[in-house]
C-alpha cells in the first residue's frame, strides 16, 4: 500500500540519507534464548533481589512461535510450518533498537539448499505485510471484494488456492512501526533512522540476512516481492543485499509499484500521461458495467494517444489555446468527464479531481486504489473535497481483525500492544530527505540488472489504479538499456486496482507469472 501520494501542486526535492545497521547476532541470539521462567526454585526470590527490567526488555516481543499446518486446496495438500516471531536490530554500540516482526511459512520435506524463499513486504510507508499475506500469496486469504468490501463484513480467512507456497517458502516482513514491529529504544533519533528511505532499506536488508542465517538458508535461491512503495524499497534492498550484506537475489516481484516520485508531482507533465489510460479504463469499465471485464488490449488507442498527441499538446502548454481545447475535449471523451469541467481544468486532472468529477451528478466518488469502485461522497455539495476511498477504507477493519486473530489464535503468537495495519504516524514522520536527489529507485534497478545478468524483474499492475498507474511503470521500464531484455524484465497488467489480486482471475494470473519466474530462475541458476 502507498498512503501518501504527492498532489500536482506539491514539488518534491528529496535526498537520500544513509544509515548502517551493524549486525549483533550473538547478543540477539543470547537475548532470544533467555526465559523469564528459567528458575526451578519452589519459592520465588525476594522482590528486592530482582534487578529492574531494562526498557528494551519491557517492550520485547514474545519468543517465536512455530506451529504445524496442513491445507487441502484445489485438489492438492500442503503441509508446512508457520513461524510468527521477530528479529532484533542493534545500533553500532550494540544497543537494541527495534524488534521487527515476521511470519514465515515453510513447506515440509523440502531440501533447504534448493528450495526458493521469497521475502515479502508492503509499502506506505507505514503498511504492514498483511495485504500481500492475506490478499495474494499466503496460505490463507481474505475476500477483498464483493461483500468482503465492507467495514462490517464478517472477517473470515479461507484456504488460498493461489498461494505461492507450492513453489517457494514465504517470509512476510513488517517494517518498523507496522504490524507488531516496535521500537525497544526510546528517543526520536531511533525513529528518525528507521523512518527514512535508506534507514528503512538497511533495516529490512539486515532482517533478511539475519533470518537466512538463523534459519540456515543462506544457500537457498532468494527472491523479493514488494507492493506500492515497495517499488522504492525493492530495488534498493536488492542492491543493499548484493553489495552490503553479501546476499545474492535471483529475482524481484513488484506489485503496483512506484519507482520515481519526480515524474508524478509538481509541474511534471508525465503525471497526466501516466494516469490517463487508467482513468479511461475506469470510464470504459463503467460503460461496460458487469457484462464485460476490459483488458489492457482494450486501451491500446488510449496508450497510443497518451504517449503521442496528448503529450505533444501538453508540451505546447496553455499558451496554445487550440492545442488546449483539442486536448481537453479528447480527455473528456476518453474519461467521461463533463467537457465543460475538462476545459476549465485544461484537460489536466489529478487523481482527486477525476475521482470527484467522474460521477458527481450522482453524488459518488471513485476509489483511488481502484477507480472502478464507486462510493457516496459524504459532502457532495461542498466546494472542496472531503471524502475517503471506497476501494480501501472498508477493508481496514476486517483485515486488521483477521491479522490479529490469525497471529494470536492460529499461530499462537501473542504480543501485547496494538497491531498496526496502516500506521499514519509512520507516513507523517517519514524522512524522504531534501536536496538535489529526489526519491527514486530506477538508479538501483539499473545497477542490479547490470550487476547480475541472471537477475529477473516482474512488474505487475492493475488497470484501474490511480495511486500508482501502470502506464507510469511502462514509461520507466521502456527507458532501460538493452541489457534489460524482455526475457529478464516483464510488465503484466490485469483488470483490477492497486490490490488487483482481490479479483480471482487476476490473482490466478499473478500466481502463474510468479511461479514461472521463480521456478525457471531457481532451476537455471542451480
């Protein structure tokens, strides 16, 4: 998930801050082995004999919990272990900083040396990994659409026929401040380090290395999967693993990713080019209603226009009245927006303007994460926008409930404190940096593709996503050098929104793409 998307009026000039997280494996392992129930005395010691608990111990997550499970899905039986636990990170002085929670699913009876393992994380910043775990890849799934798209829906997990566990072990990571992950050190400096672009990357890369070491999986084929802001995290984490942690990665799967903030903010014209096909897709799907599900092939004319005459007229600017009228009228025809409104906005819609104007006559707004989903505008007569996202917010309550219930009851791991599905505090506190280098991951993407000719990239998107439009990724991927050949870099676009995997057909297709990438690359590399 990516909660914080820049509006066109906000210019971004961002710089990256560096942060190194030294490894303190011995201290962590010793602390993990300690038990508060280790005494065998029949009588408790005097109260004065017990030293006061350190602040880090007061906030510590419980010991890891491993449980055994068997699922029968789609005519096949999966036997596996599930571990819910945490990895503690330290600073350069060996002082504990944070406990990072994870959930690992490992198939029984597999050869650890040849069995692939995939590390998964979401975005935000501030999103836990529950979206990918319970929406796409994990052994259990929560319905994200239909009756399930309701705050009051009865949250019930069901076996996931499209789980990736058949062909790869799965480790879901919750970055600091999300899920049950928490700080064990006090002070704002600790949060500032974790809530920064490079500090976040370094921390997640170290968690991956630590998990591989303590699970004896350093020789396994390794893959990463990230969603939304995971498009920034993913390439940077792969590069950090390759160059700082001594860990090779076979491939990267990105779901609805963002690669570069610069292209979709401020005065950049590319923000309009990137979003136009998704806006047109929503309009055409609404016209088709439920009779037909449109595909990317149905948008070939819009893509050609967006990268051709539309861009040329945008470059001419509003100084060219004829070009502006031509552009505005064509955009109105493609998106279904009132031509009068389109001319007033010069055919340049940001996502919030499109969402409100698309069905304003009926007092409804579209989703940002899925523009094919409509909901009522709570203030339809207001001169300014005051509405949420009908494609996202109804999911928050049921998904939080199943994540807590699954972890505490099925996996028998019971941390104290609250579970953070989407932590707005993280997003508000996030340090994107300042200076001449805005946040982007294309630099690291080029580096990892150039460094390892066997490395592969799969980029997946939903047609109706206005948060991270698929055409924006296409523009970026088309600029990669020849070494990023089609057999190494693939873009797949499915009917759906940001969480396109909520739709059965898209989730099935995603699983097929991921299986082909992992099984093929793991076999070739052995």
